C-alpha cells in the first residue's frame, strides 16, 4: 500500500515537473494573455528594438544586479558620513550590493539593493521589506559622480522607512501587482499614508517597454506570424491615426508632473486614450504656474509660443520615441530652423554670439538649463543643498541665458 502511494506521488511529481517545464518555454506576461513581451518584437522590428532596449525608458527600473547599478562600491567614494559615530557604506558581497550602516565602527544593519530607478542623471534604489519596497537613503548622482542623500532625505541621520509607492512604478515600469490592486482606492489616493498594498514581486515588468507605449500586442504578433506577406499592420494602434492631443497624452501620461487628481491607474492607459479620463484637470489652459523642470516637460512645452501657435509641435517633433534625447544641440537647431526660417536676431543679441555660431546653438539660449525646485541632494559631511539641473522645455526668450 505504502509503495503504491509512493509510486503515485512520484508519477504526479513527474507530471507536474513536465508541465512546469513546458510552461517555462512559453513566455507568460504578468499583464495577461493579451501581451506578447518585448522580446517577441525583435524578429520583425529589429531597428526599433535595438534602439529601445538601450534607452533610458527600458532602464527606468531594473533589477539591482551588478551591471545595472551605478556608483562606487569599493574604493574611496563609497562612504556616506552622517556624524562622527554613524556612517553608511556601499558594499559588494559576491553578486549582491548593500548599504551597510555602522555605528561606532560596528555593523548594525544592512539593506540590499533590489531595484534601481533611473540611469541618466541619477539613480535611486529600493530594498524589500514585508512585500513592499523602501527607498535607500543614499543615491548616486552623475553630475557629481558620487553618492549623496536621496531626494528629500536627511543628511544628519540615516532613514530607511520611506515606502516607494506604486505611483513611482506607474511612471517607471510597465507593470506591478495585479490589475485588481491597481484599481484599488489606495492607488487612487497615493498621498494618503494608508497605502498598504502588498506588492507581488513576480508581477513587475521592469522599465517602459514596447507594449507600455503601444498597448497589448499579442494579437498583432500572432497575426503577422501567420500572415508573413501582409505588410500593413494589424491589431495594433497606429500613432499616425491619432490626433495631436492623443499623441501628446501618450507622453504626458508620465511627463506632465504628478499633481492631478487621479481617476484611473496610469497602468491602464493605452495609446489613443485621453488623459482627461485618467486625471481630473485642475488647471486652466492659460496657467502661468512655474512648473518644475523635473518630470514636467509637457506642461512647460505647452506654455511656449512655439507649441501654442504652431498647432503641430509635439514630443516627436524633436525626439525619437525609441531613442534617448539626442546630445547633439546642432540637431535640435535644425528642427528649430525648420519653423524659423529667415530669422533675424537684433544687434545686441548678435554681439553676444555671431550669427554663424547661433545656427547650432538655439538650445543654449532658448531652452536653458535650470535647477529643479523639487529635487536637491546633500553630499556627505555637507550642509549645503546641491541642485538637480535639467533643461527647461518652455521655449522662450531668456535674456540672461548666454552671457
Ligand atoms: C511577425 C512579425 C511581427 C512581429 C513579431 C511584430 N510585428 Fe509589429 N508590425 C509588423 C508588420 C508587418 C507591420 C507593418 C509594417 C511596419 O510598419 O513595419 C508592423 C507594424 C507595427 C507598428 C506600426 C503600426 C502603425 O501602423 O503605425 C507597431 C507600433 C508595431 N508593429 C508594434 C509591434 C510590437 C510592440 C511588437 C512586439 C510586441 C510587434 N510589433 C511585433 C509585424 C510584426
Ligand atoms: C510610462 C511612463 C512614460 C511614458 C508613457 C513616456 N515616458 Fe519618457 N520617460 C519616462 C521616465 C520614467 C523617464 C526617465 C527614465 C530614466 O532616465 O530612468 C523618461 C525619459 C524620457 C526621455 C529622456 C531619455 C534620455 O535618457 O535622454 C525622453 C526624451 C522621453 N522620456 C520622451 C518620451 C516621449 C517622447 C514619450 C511619448 C512618446 C514618452 N517619453 C513616454 C517615463 C515615460
Ligand atoms: C516611449 C514610448 C514608446 C516605446 C517604449 C516604444 N515605442 Fe514604438 N513608437 C512610439 C511612438 C510615439 C511611435 C510613432 C512615431 C512617429 O509617429 O514618428 C512609435 C512607432 C513605432 C513603429 C512604427 C515605425 C516607426 O519607427 O515609426 C514601430 C514598428 C514601433 N514603434 C515598434 C516598437 C517596438 C518594437 C518597441 C519596443 C522595442 C517600441 N516601439 C517601443 C512610442 C514608443
Ligand atoms: C508622473 C510620473 C513620475 C512619477 C510618479 C515618478 N517619476 Fe521619477 N521620473 C519621471 C520622469 C519623466 C523622469 C525623467 C525626466 C525628468 O527628470 O524630468 C524621472 C526621473 C527619475 C529619476 C532620475 C532618472 C535619471 O535617469 O536621471 C529617478 C531616480 C526617479 N525618477 C525616481 C522616482 C521615484 C523613486 C519615484 C517615486 C517616489 C518617482 N520617480 C516618481 C517620472 C515620474
Ligand atoms: C513646429 C514649428 C516650430 C518649431 C519646431 C519651433 N518653433 Fe519657435 N515658434 C513657432 C511659432 C509658430 C512661434 C510663434 C511666433 C509668433 O506667434 O510670432 C514661435 C516662437 C518662438 C520664439 C519667441 C518666443 C516668445 O516667447 O516670444 C522663440 C524664441 C522660438 N520660437 C524659438 C524656437 C527654438 C529655439 C526652437 C527649437 C528648440 C523652436 N522655436 C522650434 C514655431 C516653432
Ligand atoms: C523643440 C524641441 C523639443 C521638443 C518639442 C521636446 N523636447 Fe524634450 N528635449 C529637447 C532638448 C533640446 C533636450 C535636452 C537634451 C540635452 O540637453 O542633452 C530634451 C530633453 C528631454 C528629456 C531629458 C531631460 C534631460 O535633461 O535629460 C526628456 C525627458 C524630454 N526631453 C521629454 C520630452 C517630452 C515628454 C516632450 C513632449 C512633451 C518633449 N521632450 C518635447 C528638445 C525638445
Ligand atoms: C546667444 C543666445 C541666442 C542664440 C544662440 C539664439 N537666440 Fe534666438 N533670441 C535670443 C534673444 C536674446 C532674443 C530676443 C532679442 C532678439 O530678437 O535678438 C531672441 C529671439 C528669438 C526669436 C524671436 C524673434 C522675434 O522676432 O520675436 C526667435 C524665433 C528665435 N530667437 C529663434 C532662435 C533660433 C531658431 C535660434 C537658433 C538658430 C536662436 N534663436 C539662437 C537669443 C539667442
């Protein structure tokens, strides 16, 4: 009898094992069966895929494995000093990275880097605790090539209790948690401290992937695999057919600040949707608010005459959605001049810069770099706040921009 039970168990285990194995061959997207995953796009869209996989969008969140984490872990620049007895050290242990707290030379706690946010200007990281993620108190900043306090964190004592709410992931990832949880009232009201969602690690789709911008594409993939001779796109929203407002909304979803009253989760947004169904607009069109240069490219751009009077400028006018922002200022100037032909600057301006040089420097004067008021940081042993600097998207006349 016992033998029979044993054999049966073995047989069941074998079946389970085989079926698990079969499953792992087929990609299952945490968002559901409508999604195909970015890997599936490469075979037909090599150009877009190769660009996009390298972009900041795809790296907006990533698992904190060695190659993904910026910063120094083992030479001089890996210690943040809070006071003479307290320091935080960035340490590598095998393949894992930690922020280790020392009091009077003794280790008192260690927090593992689990997920990183950002690559371009700064990178902040989170650790897991009780099925939620918490921000590590020290972040890496490329402008100083060093560690400093995470935005809003104190420089005189370590702080480990800031939960990174789902809202951060809604702009920095393609999925987290279940859909049902996304629509919970907690998600709608992220400012309230009652956010107690339990985050399921397995449901995270890191970064902003193809289907985050293009919508679920499983049917599109299946159709074109079955019909290789059809060259017209099926079962996918074409940006070409969208109105200007719809195109802008697809970027403004994450590039228009975070102060709107939320009606629906950002995760539910699909291209073609209207942002006004997701956020209750509290601002009038003629708003003169000074928007922050961080995370609010849309509203700043919307305040410029180029945007309002051209009736056609959108984000794609200057950016390839699959590529990082170009670093060539001359390439943007060409775009400016496509609308501003035969332009004449006055004598005073031409004294600052001769016309020849102007032709490739429109950006320096008309989209100058500005400090963010929302983000600042402090270096170890410093009382001074350092500024986070980005270019403004409010194209305009800034008489003091280039002197
Ligand atoms: C088996 C081939 C195949 C696969 C796989 C595939 N596509 Fe396509 N896709 C096409 C074809 C064919 C077109 C139409 C020609 C073109 O625009 O390249 C197209 C067009 C598109 C367009 C442009 C639509 C338009 O009209 O503007 C988008 C966006 C797109 N695909 C997204 C994706 C995404 C995202 C994936 C992966 C999830 C994907 N495709 C996977 C074949 C494929
Ligand atoms: C789901 C949210 C989301 C959407 C939708 C989105 N972005 Fe972004 N975008 C981000 C985040 C987050 C970053 C910062 C990524 C980082 O550096 O880690 C970013 C970065 C960028 C950058 C800077 C990249 C670099 O390194 O130079 C550009 C340019 C950009 N986005 C343009 C666009 C455009 C254009 C659209 C619409 C077609 C768009 N974004 C849609 C979230 C989004
Ligand atoms: C940040 C949002 C965003 C991401 C991420 C993104 N796309 Fe796009 N994609 C767009 C937009 C916007 C357009 C329309 C561009 C235009 O009209 O010039 C577009 C256009 C396309 C087209 C039509 C041809 C073209 O290049 O204009 C294809 C094909 C495509 N995307 C495939 C992909 C694939 C595959 C991925 C992932 C590897 C991807 N996209 C990731 C926003 C995005
Ligand atoms: C409304 C969308 C939105 C939300 C919510 C949001 N971010 Fe961002 N974040 C962005 C965009 C867009 C950028 C890049 C462009 C910029 O700085 O203007 C960015 C940039 C960053 C960067 C710098 C990335 C780089 O490559 O330089 C970090 C780090 C970051 N965010 C972390 C977070 C964290 C942590 C949270 C939650 C507390 C959060 N963000 C919430 C949209 C958002
Ligand atoms: C799609 C067309 C278009 C593009 C691209 C464009 N502009 Fe404009 N721009 C306009 C229009 C239209 C006006 C308003 C002219 C008017 O009403 O007199 C304008 C106005 C301006 C003004 C006057 C602003 C003011 O507040 O008085 C400046 C400066 C300017 N543009 C610079 C630039 C620069 C620099 C670029 C490139 C970064 C650029 N524009 C790109 C269409 C465009
Ligand atoms: C008239 C041209 C123009 C338009 C239109 C435009 N951008 Fe940009 N964008 C730029 C320039 C120039 C930069 C700065 C590149 C640099 O300094 O390396 C930039 C940088 C960015 C960055 C990176 C920020 C940073 O400093 O690293 C983001 C994010 C971005 N743009 C998003 C958007 C979004 C979203 C839209 C539409 C709402 C948009 N842009 C429309 C010209 C433009
Ligand atoms: C050295 C800084 C500087 C550079 C570079 C520069 N501008 Fe200007 N621009 C100004 C200033 C200052 C004004 C206002 C006084 C004037 O018209 O000369 C101005 C005015 C303008 C106006 C408004 C003119 C009007 O009649 O209302 C436009 C449009 C403009 N610039 C576009 C551009 C474009 C396009 C480029 C690149 C080819 C460019 N600017 C390069 C500083 C600059």
